[in-house]
C-alpha cells in the first residue's frame, strides 16, 4: 500500500521526486524524508535524555544504519566539524525548509547545502526567512478544502447528514484533517517556532493520529504471537479501541486495535479510522484480489464482517457484534 501511495504521488507530482547530487552522492526524496525522521528522533532524545544519549545513539545506531538513513546526517556532521548536536539541529531545519518550502525539495536541499558549504548562507538566516512565510499558498489550500462537500450524484446538491457524530466526521474527514494541519501550522511552526524541544514538551497540545497496533510478525504461520491483555490496556490509562481479540482464561486478549499517543486525544475518532481501515480492506479484497492488508487478526476480523454483513454470506450468531 505504501509503495502504491508513493507511485501515486509521483504520478501527480513528479517534480517532487526530482533527484540531485551532493558531493557526488545521489540524493532522493526518500533521503529527505528519512533524514527528517532521524533528526526528529535524535532531537527528541536530546530533549528527554540529554546530549550524551543523543550522541551515543547517533554513533551506535544512525551512523551504522543503511545509507538511506545516515547519508545526509553524516554530511552535516562533516560540515560542522564533527559537532553532532549542531549538525542534527541544522539538518532538522534544512530538511524542513526544503520539504515545506519548495515543489522540488531535493534540489532546494542540495542548493541550500551548497550555500552552507561555501558560506553564502547561514542556517539561522534561512530559518528566519522561512518562518516569515512558511506556507504562502495556505489560504488557497484552505478555501479549496473547506469548499469540498459530498454531493448527490444525480442532482448535484450537497448531501446533508443527520447521523451520529463519528459518521458525521467521516463524511467531512477532509475538513477534520485540514483543521489538524492548520493547528500544527499555528502552534508547531508559528508559535513554537518549529523548535524540536517545544514539539516534545507540547506534544499533548498538538493533533496526533490514532496508532494501529498488531503483532510485529503479522503473517507468521506460527500460532504464537505477541499480544496484550485488554485489562493491561485499560490500566495504562491510554485511550484505545479494540479491533481484534479473543477470550482465554486470563481475560480478553487484544490482538490488534487503535491507541492514542500518550496524554493526547486523537485528532480523528477511533470509530472513523476503523471505518476507513475496513473500507480500504473491502476495496482491496473485492476489486484487487488482496486478502492481506494489515495483519492476520485485523484482516480476518474485517473479512468476517464483509462476508456476514456486506455480502450477507452467512448470518451472524445471535447476540454477536455487528459492528467493527
């Protein structure tokens, strides 16, 4: 699914995938995305555990990972004379400026890195310039998103919904997601100044998505798989939504479900995400011949619902749950 989404992005925006070279090394959009994740991870360690923990992780994990994950980080460490802390901070900003400020992010990154090498630019001046107007087309995007409405196919009239709150949110999911984006811009970028330390300390104030969890070896033929008791989920005091599970002598065992980021409420309701996951599974199963989508427990649950309710293949047992 991720590869399909990547291919679709390239078809719609091929310029974003344009490659470039830095000191003879080919750099792709994947390098920028992974560098963004790595820099954020390292700065999170710095904020929570201190400089030494961050530098140990860089030397023992990042620098020994595949080239995709360390190429740009290593170049910035070299550029800063081995100063890991300054390097990671500069990389964090350079990647953000390139990804968010250009339709050709890789070329923008290569140009910025070249300027930093020759002393024609400083990362501080680039940061100040970017923060003045990080998303110049935001007003146009907002108008386009908020003007979209589901319409009656025959009459062309907007469809009005009178249903439970979760389904109302599903019908206007584009508005929900845009509000989350706008909140991130207003808080994370404008108010917090895109500082990683502020992000870590104020994560509970920012919109975060639900997290789908399931056994790591999702399709291992073994009958033994890591799982967690639902009682332990309840005791953790973190909001959750159970998708697949079974009962044994210890109680209900959770095989898969959705959880919130600790101390936060998801920006999209669990029920909405569950419905989206189910619809995606149904589409893949019915029209693409795909039976494996998420994990064994999730897929089996969704397939049972598809056959019993949507296709009316066989009636559910009396008293069984007809919802996901």
